[in-house]
């Protein structure tokens, strides 16, 4: 399924503290992505590619925002692992190119698919700059069965910067 513009299923998360935002994301991912697999008696390994915001790129895993407090990157990764995801994530280098990194993630997804992992057992979740990367992954991977969560990236500036974005997969948008 192709989405020419991200204007569907938008949930606004405005000025929410990071720990509250994380809990919301965790609960949404569990409800939307894990419960259907359990209902199908499918307990296959579930992969989550977590793509952090630019603040972690610039400050590292212990990043702190004056407006939103600590990012808690390592806690986020640990919590997703505790929920049963096999987490694929790393702290990107400063000024990482969005499209190049998205191609790298799409390549990693294709490797999992070649190994027999079902596309429905793969989720790409990104926050802020990570969500912009995830949007590009959706277009590069072109798999309607993949799952995507885009947090805090649905603004006109991103659509103006990347007018050729096309989206595939099951997509949840939060602000």
C-alpha cells in the first residue's frame, strides 16, 4: 500500500515528557504489533529497529534536552528488549545523512527477510530525525507487511524537504 502523504492516523503528542512519550510508544507497540501475533499463535522472533532523535546523534546516549529532560536512550532499548523485541539500534554519528542511513536499515531488513523472518515480524520505530529516517526506510523497503511507527516528525517542513517520499507498510503516526 502506498501513502503519497502522511495525513492518516495522526495522533498528536504535544510537549509530552520523554518518559511519558516512551511509555506511550511501548504500550502502542505492544497493543498494535505484539497482540495480533499472539492471537495468531505466532510467537516468532519480533525485530524492532529503533531510530533515535538527532539529540542523541549530537550528545550521545545520555543526551539531555533543556525542554524535554533526559532522552534515556539506553533505558528505551532495554525496555523494548524486556518486552520481547530483538532490538536493532545504535547511536548514530553526528550529522548522519537521512537517506544513506535509511538505505542501510533497509538493507538490514532485506537480510532478515532473506533469512526467513516474516515482514510482519519487523517494526521500524523512529523519533524525530529517526522518524524521518524510518519514513525513508518505508519507501526503500517497499514491503506492505512491514510495520512502522513515526514519532514527532509529521510536520510540513519534513514533507517540503522530502517531497518524493512514498510510504509502504502498516504505519502508525504520532505527531
